[in-house]
């Protein structure tokens, strides 16, 4: 899927985005490397790897937030959807004393995420929800991936 401009950015919650939420600089990323709604993958690991590589290039770290499975017998648990989020998506204050640690924010209320669903008819994974905006600056140099 070729992308000329980023237009498939949606708000996945009812409330509006804060004015501080910004779309990342995609100058270092080719159009084929930017996720868009409707993009399909042959397998769930391919979708995960695609978003992980995108995140590395623009400067944030991801985590798998949840995976839902088909309601089949436990022996054959088949995933049907998965959401992959920025690792610091929520918000909480650090438990470390402020006098010993200067960076107290451990989460940023960032809503960046990609949600993929299994299309059983086509036997492929399709991006159905996507948020590319971040509530914080991202830096590829500072992003640490394991």
C-alpha cells in the first residue's frame, strides 16, 4: 500500500485530543513504512514487526496491550485481534522520591496505538484503528527496544 500523505489518523476515544498531541515527523520514514487503516498483513507477527519497526524509526517503544482470542476450545486458542500501544500510554507519578530522581513522569497519557483484526475471509490481519499522534516529543536516539 503506497501512502502519499498521512490522512488515516483517528481519535479512538470519545474525548478530543489535547492540543499538545502532535503528529510525529515522518521525514525519516518512507510512505510504505507508515501504518494506515486498511493495511493488511499475512500474519499477526508480521503486523507486530511492522509497527515495531515504525516505532523504532520515529522514536518510541511499543507494547502489546491486549490480545483477544476466538471462543474455541482452549487447545486451539486463535487470536482474533490485538492492540499495540506506546509503552507509556497511561499516566502515573513515579514512586521514586523527587529529590533523588528528576524525571518523575513515568507515563504520558499518550494514545498512540495500532489495532489489528483478523479478517477470517481473507485470512489476513488488517489495521482497523490507528492513532499516530503523540502527547510528547519522540526521539529515535532515545528509544530503547529490547
